[in-house]
């Protein structure tokens, strides 16, 4: 840990940012998004044309990916713990809400336990958080890469259990590799897609508020301390294990919530939707947006859905571009797109340029 | 008994591929501390190359003799691994980013002259309101010159060594590489599965009452041979240097060991081994895009069993997973088969993170 | 010093370029958006033989070629396209006489080989009907999207085609694991889906299944096994709907013939590890095996049976056997693939039936998307399905409201549509009536001549 590294890890807010309270900007963004379906300002993008179901559906996917990204951000960006079980937990949320809220007397592809949606959703998210917490317990002993492999395998294991269905336990009702129909929760007075949109937006809002509260309080600073000076936290009276577990739990909660929203939007889930590919998507969402940035995951999710839809006709190129994006992100933009303007401003040759231009235009009046 | 023997042989065959991928991962991990998620995909590129060179011209191959194709493909694999290290990994470990800057800017410049002149902007830029057809050559050239200059400057100034040794960016880098390579293969050779015939494909012999395929014998035999060769290598001059770097990079460098060259050799060897593994695997099954997907996780699990340090442990681990899967599938239920490897890794990491390696300790990284 | 100056110049240049590009933006007035059809002048060279659509922008190309034909058609049609349709129906452009239909197929990923053949068949059928002046004054515009057999992509494709391309119906959208994800959107929009859908339709008003289900094909395989004197039957299935349907088939049909079920083995989706399942089946001593896997896995199973010197009857549904093409048998050694049985949902692509020869002529002349497909069998399949769709369209007599569509389609039970290369289509009302086709044939692969021959007529399963 060098001294020079510290200021960039704990960036000072600019004076402009200080003038607008953080909560105010957050509320403004969400207010805007809530009214977006009735404003036709993104019609020119086609993909995010919020006046029709296609655009609204895409935006709802953006929100779902952003929710997972926010949780992932807390885990990777703040606690520095490389947990990759996110795709499995995403599947848990999708399947969990589907099975719990489905009618019990339906055919196999739709059978479930008759729970109300708003009971099923928190229950499954809390269950995911507990799983995250329990997994984190022994896993917190593992370092870096070992943890990545352990959690990656765990995520795959969750998906495999979902696929094995009644071979594991009769009451699982996940309908094996065939896939599960997801009963739709309908916000009263809205049509299906609009209801999914609002539901996903609400879930993102809650996640964001939780993120802002958590990271601005003691917890956020502690997590950063855990990330940066892990071993040294003991003497400071901080149990790094405890905080890592907490980060695990919260990110698992967010992943399950995101999975539930994704399933509401796609109305169907099968195990092959949650393979490594999904993990890569979520990594792109997180990394492109910028690790440990508040709006990073949302920006990353918008970027990802936009790119994916733009490459619809040439999907052979999609993974080439996503792959190169990840490589470039690591090589040249380790802090994500969100800080690109700052990075350009701060880079040495732009400063050179500014100085030279300054010299050129330096006539004193 | 016959069936049991056949199951064990089948298990050893697939286990041999897991082991080789695992060994490739361990070699690179030991020398450069990079968890290479793209290992199997890099090997798959070599396997496709071998198929392409030896394949029937009617099916899109070149039609050269099998052995020549294998030698060329493996040589290609080694060079490919070295290039990857030279361009992508070196800059992150504190060595010059000049090679990457030069190669990327020349490559991108060439591609942009060609593409802009012929096609105009790629279709996913169709929201960018300029001409649909290609640009005139002079416009394309100017744009390419700008691209070259910007790319060069961006890489020279922004690609910086990692501030601390961290597996996360490196893992991301290789995940990106993995998916980019998969897409390159799909674009070059299409997504249709291919039959990759080796001279021993389809030949069998009887051992008592059990029929054994020569492909099984060759796969297992080559696996053992490569493992022994690698063990011998680690006692050679470069092998010792490699281990020294792995044990204590800083001191090793002070002693005058050229870490860059050691790492270069490790990447060449690792990719060579992965190429051999993928050639063996695809010639006894089918050559297709997804061939690497299942192997990479199993390879990592084998490496976990070897604690990411022990070659013997990794090799035994891979074989054990292969045989375990085959026996669980054959003796208990085929639906249990996919869970074996996942359960093994979760249990091993939680109970004995050191795997089979004698130094049962987590690596401090 | 020099290098710094160069950097400054480069940056200035970049800024200038961006500025120029942005300047264009204002003048162009959003030129990237496709111009509405009405403003496009009919291109004289695009009359009879439509130019091959480029993969990049299929919609626009297809839109252009419709214009002149519709002009000709209108002259001999006193009442234009949709004359009996009240009000506006999505996808029916009465003014220009164009009906938009859509299709979502996998052109990339593991199922690409099927998707390319499938789309080619639909394009051939649409081009043919347009070249003949359309139906009742209407010509057809086809839009298609790539779904890679993935849930999200399929959902967004269907939404896009409904909302932005305004399709009237989906034709030939193939069966896949992900298709139930599109049902809520299809139901909400009321857009009919007419295609070889699998998993079987779940009694949804909008979904019409034009091919016998996999379960039915599996049952017919077992009938064939029984005729060949097999007594012990085994099944290898993927651990999903595919396998489920095969296991259902074997459980329903084996008792009918008094056959013994000796093994039911599973293989993981997208996995090449078929060995344990294969060894278990060999050990069970089965003399007939029903497989429900993808083409790659089927090829591997055939190979490994052959290597083990095990030679049972092996039969699969048409999709996974690739009957009529080389997609599956091409992956096994010739001796292993010899004698492999595939259920048939329609005629083989080298049949000497007039209908098939007619298609073959067009297929050989065709050079649009999917022309290089290794699976002409899939193309013939969707060509037949599209022809049936156009026949149904003809029966609507100008009333293209969805009420009339469903009423006419469900009346097919009394007046079936007969397309020579596929089973009789007799859709009926729900429940259960939307599985329109019944019966399948069996074909056998001969490795020496590399051809498939039909060995069993189209028959419904024995009961």
C-alpha cells in the first residue's frame, strides 16, 4: 500500500457534487425513469424506445442487470472479494420466486406453492443472502483466485441442482432441464410489460438506496479498509471475516432479486440461461460501468443491452466485442467508462496539451 | 467386471484431458500468477488449426498429412501462447507496453483502412448518421491514421502495471480473451460441429472381454507422457528458474532471473499442452465451439486438487475426476454425473484448500 | 519535442473529425432510420427475381421488392388486399397490399445449422408466392431475427417484431427450449405462431403446432422397433424436454408391443460426455435404442456403439437425427451411421415427389441467407409449413382479423390442408386441437450411398 494510491481510492468529491446532495440526484434519476414510459424521448434509439413494449422490456432487462451489478459491485468493488457464484444466485432468485408463487394445482411446468409474490420475493432473497453468508463463512478463508473457483463451482452447483429437480428432492418443482414458466406479478392498472418495468425499477431503486446508505456509512469505509488492508484490520478492531460475509450476503440478496426481476420479464427460465455466459454479461456490466462507482452498474447495463441489441444481426461478433471490451477495460480503463472523462482529463498528454494551448492562448488582456 | 473396466477406461480418457488442461493452468499460474480462464479455448484454437490443416478440402480443410498438421498446430499453439503473454500479460506485470501499442495500432489501422473503405462503419454503428457505403480510400486512410495514433497513445499512456498483485483483473482479462477467441473461431470456421479424424479414430482392440478404443489408449498415453515431460522440465534450468519466480518473485529477480522470459516460456508450454489436450479430446469426440466450455472448469478443478502448485497432484486430480464421473454415471445414475466435479471442488476447497499438494496452505496473494 | 507535437496534432485531428461527424448529424435529419415504404420509388430491377437479401439488413431488402408486384396484382384484383378486413389489423397494410410476417431462428451458436436451413425454406416460399402475384391481392414481407436459442434474445426478438416491425403472424419459428418465454407476449398481442414448435404447445390460442410432437415420433420409432422384432428397448435422452419426451414415448409405447424397458439414461445438455450413458445401455443388453439428443451427441453415441461392437437398432426424432441431411450422421464414422433410423415429419429432400422436385429446383437456384446450409431437410420442412400457411391465408378470403384466422384454422379439422411433403394438417379447437399434425414415417441411412430412404409410411402410432 503506497501513499500515492490512497487519494484515488478515496476520491474527494468536487465542489459541484457537494452542492447537490447525493440523495437528491438519486431520487431525480429514479423519478425520471418512473415517468420514462410516458415520455418518448429515446425513440431515436429504437432499443430504448420507451413508448412500446420492446423498449420497455429492454429497459426492464437493464434494470435487472443493474441490480445484480450493484450487489456485485459491493462484493468486488468494496470488499475486494472475488465471488463468482452470482449466476447461480441469479438462477435461485428466478426459480425461487417462480416456484413459490406458482399455483399448486397447475401442470408440471407451472406448479408451485401458491405463495403471494410479495411474500415469495423477500423470502427467496433472504434465503439467497443466507446461502451467500454461509458460503462466505468458510470461503472467506480462501484468497483471491481460490475463492473465485470455489464460488464459480458453487454457482454451477446451484444450477445443476435446479436441473436435477426431483432427483435431488421431490419438492423442488423446478421442472428439470425443460424449464419453468414464471407466473407474472401484475401491478394493478398496468399492462404486463409496464408492470414488469415498474417492478424492476422499484427493485433497482431499493437496491440503490441500500447501496447509498451502506456505502456512505461506516460499513462502506470498513469494507474498503477490508479490501485494501485486509490483514491489518485485526489490530483496528475490525473483523474482516465478518464484513466479507456481510458483503457476500448483500450481494447474494441483490443477485436473487435481479434474477426474480429477469424472470418476470422473460416469463420463462431454463437452466441453460444461467451458465457462464450470464456471468460474463454481469462482469461486463460491472467492469464497463466501473467498479465501486454508484451509477457504474446502471451505465454498464445500458451499454451491455444496447450493444447486444445492436449486434442482433451479427451475433457472431457479439462475444468478440464483449471479450475485447473486457480486455480493454482491464488494460486501459480499470476504473470503468464512468470515469473516462476524468481519466482523459488527468492523463499526462492531455495535461501537456492544456499547457501548450494555455501558452498559445495566453494573451493577457 | 468388463463394464467396470470400460467405465474406468472411459473415465481415464476424459480425465486425461482434464489433467492436461489443469497442468497447463498450473504452469502459467506458477510462473506468472495468472489464472488463465482462456486456457482450454486457446487449446481449442490449436485443435481447430490442426483440423483445418489436415481436414478434407471438400469440407473446408487444406488436406495436408495428419502428422504435419499436428506438428504445425502445436507449434502454432506455443507461439500463440507466447504472443498472448508478450502482448497482453507483460504490460500488466510492469514490463513495457510498447509491443502491445505497436501491434494493436498497426492491426487496428490496417483493419480500419480495409473495413472503412469497403464497408463503411460497422452495422452496429447505424445510429451514427454517416454514409452507408464505404468511405473513399483517402478518407479511410486519414481515419485509419487517426485511429493508429490514438490507439498508440492510449495504450502507451493508459496501460499501466497493476498497482498491486491482484488476481481479479487478470482473471477478467483471460475471461475476455476466452470469449473473444470463441467468437473468432465461430467467425473463421462456423458453428457447425466437425468430425476431426485422427489415424486411430474408430479403431479398437479387445482386452480380454473388454473392447478398448485406440483413441482411449492414445489419449491416456499422451497425457501421461506430457505429465512426465513436464515434471522433468521443472528440474531443468528454466524449470528451476520458474519455480524460483513462483516461490518468491522479488528475490528471484534480484538474483538476476529474467522474469519476463520465464513467463514467456511458461505461456508457450502451457498453450502447447492445452493444444495437445484439445486435439486429443476433440479427435475422440467432436470438434465444436463448445468443446472448451466443459473442459475449462474441470481443468481448474484438477488444478485446485493440486493446490495450483503440485503437478502430480493436478494430474492425479484430473484423472480422479474423470474416473469419478464415469463411475458415478455408470454405477449410480447418469443424471448424477455432472455434479461430481462440482461437489469435489466445493468440498476440497472448504476442507483442505491445499488439495493434494504437500504444502497445504492457501497462497497469500 | 517532435513526438509531443505529433500527439497534439493527432488530438486536434480527432476533435475536428468528431466535430465534422456531429455536423453531419444536423444536416442528415436522422438519415439512419429506414425510410418509410411509401416514399420509396419502386425499383424496376427488383420485379420477378428478388435480389438475395443481405444478412445485415433483411427487412429493408424484403420491403423493396414487394412494391412492383403489388402494383401488378392490384390490377387484376378488383378488391385489394384485405378487402373483407374491418379496421386496422397489425401487420396488414391494406394501402400497399403488404402483409408482414416474422420468424425467429438460431443463425448462430450450436443450432445454427438448423436455423439456416429453416429460414431458407421460408424465404423460398415467400419469394415464390410474391413472384406469383401474392394471394388475394396481398404480397408478403418477411422479417427475421437471430435468437441463438436463448431466452432473452427470443423474448426481445418477438417483442421487436411485434412492436417495431408490426408482424401479422410468426411463421416457421422453430421449436426450442426457450420458446415458451415468448408465449405471454404472443398472447398479449394476439399474434398467431405457426410452426414446428417444441416443446408441444400448451393450449395457447395463438400457437399452432404444424408437426407431430417428439413423443409421437418416438412412439412411431418404437412401433418400427417392434416390427423389426426388438424386445428390449432403451432410451438415451438429454436432461431436458427432449429426453422427457423420449421417456414418455418409451413408457407409453413399449407396453403396447409387450417390450421390456431396460434402460433410461440421461446426458447433460451441451456435453460431449455420453460414455457413461452409452456403457449403461450396452450393459443393459438392449436390442433397440431410442435417442433424444442433439446432433453432436447422437453422432457420438453412434460412434461409441460401433466402437464397442454393439449394434442395436437406433432411432431418433427427425430434428435430432437430421434425417435427410448430414448434420448428425456426418459426425459418426460411416460404418457406425449405417442403418441409423430417423423419424420423418415430412418427405425426404431427395424424394421424387413432384412437390419436392418443385422445391428442389428453387432450393438449387436459391442463393440468399442459409443457401450454404448443410441441412436442406430443414429448408424443405419450413417450405412445406409456409406453403400450408399460405393455403390457410387463402382460405381467409380477405378477412385478416385474428378471430377469422382462428375460426378458419380451427375449422381445418373438417377440411384439412394437404401439403404433399408433410403429414395432413387438421387443426381443431382447444384444448388439444392446436397440435395439427399426426403421424410420422421412418427413414434409414445408408452410409455407402450417403442417402436416406424412407422405410415406413406415414402412420399414426399404434395403440
